[in-house]
C-alpha cells in the first residue's frame, strides 16, 4: 500500500514519464472565408500537433485575405514553434464544369498556394512532402480536374520524450462517390509503406476523400487502428454536407500504430469548415 504522503510525488513522477498530448486534424476548406472561426478554434485547443489540409498562403498582394488561412492559424498557435508546409499547387482561380455535376467557379484575386501543413511543439527531425499524384504545379487550366490533380502526403518525424513518432498528414485524391479507384488504392499503398518505414510509433491523419468500407481504406487495417471505427464516428462532415443521407458520412481519419496510447478521441460538431475536426488525446 502506498502512503498518502508519497502520492503527490508519484503523480508528479507520472507526468514526467507519461506525456499527454493532443493532435488536431482538419481540412480547413480553401473555398470558405472562415478565418475568424479557425483562429478562435485553434486558440482554444492548445494542441501539441495540428495537421491541416487545404491550407493556403497568398503569393501576391492582390489575393483576398479572407482566403489565406495560414495567417490566422499561425497567430492562434504561436506555441507550436516547429512547422512544415507542403504546397501541392498554385492557382488564382478554380473553374470546373463537373464538380458534383455543376459548374463551379471561384477566383481568389491572385496566385494562391495550396497544400498541407503540420505544426508541432516538438522538434521536427526530418520532413518530407511526397507526391502521391503528379507534382507541384501552377496552372490556370483546371479543365482536366479531377483526372489531373496534385496530391501529396506530408511526413514529419519527431522525438517526443525520448520516443520516435512519425506523422503522415494527407489530403486524398478526389472521387465523386468517395468509393475510390485504382489511383486511390495506389496512393494509400504508398502511404502505408511510408508509415511502416517509421522507427517508432505512427499517426496517419487527414481528409482521404474515401468512405471507411472502401478497399483503399481497408488496406491500413493490418498494421494500424482506425479511430473513427474504434469510437463509432458516424460523420466527419457538417450536417449540411450533400452525403449526410449515408449511414456513415466519414471521409476524415486518424489511424495509429498499436503502441500509441489513446486517452480520448472525438469529431466535435463545430461549424468551422466543410469538414469536422478530429481531436486525439494520446501519449506514447
């Protein structure tokens, strides 16, 4: 039996040995003027890691500041001193005739860079922006979308309390019905390979643009745990999303290696983007 005199000391020692952390993954929605919502949300989270998709930064002064999301995110997360930004593409307007069978046209006022972003309280030992589809491209002509697109996975390696952690932050290849195709399967095989090359524990996260039962997502099951499945998440999109008639409207994921200790996981129903955030409390 442990004396009550020593319990505070044991509690302090526990905190030294076990370091509870928080990771937030979110597609921030490049076509939404939601900077105020993003700033407030990330300021409140006090996360140790954030993994963002569709993050943008302006390359010209003429770009509408309402659609530059990296600035409010950085202002809200000044404690996250280590970061890596991986641009996928540059455009000034996005105009396609086949987006959900309608014409979609959007202009940003100037050249906007678009990609994935990882920030951390823990030093990044190595970082890679690995393209899954095509390569970094600037193009006015988006008529070939979605057959021609530019997608990459951001891979960052960290050392946390003496333990290695690899984080893979991905924005997946778009398919209309979210059921995937040969390209999504090939892309997820690359991500799975990169995850298995890690020296320590692994977290895979992001907007995969795929439903849970698809072959492209199932391939992770052998080596990693899907937290949206473990915790019975029914949707990762807001109630207004066009696919919410489905039994599960889940396209955003966090997968973890089996050595990651899960404290809490949730997808809170907050209107800050066209996706819901995924929030993971964990230790290693």
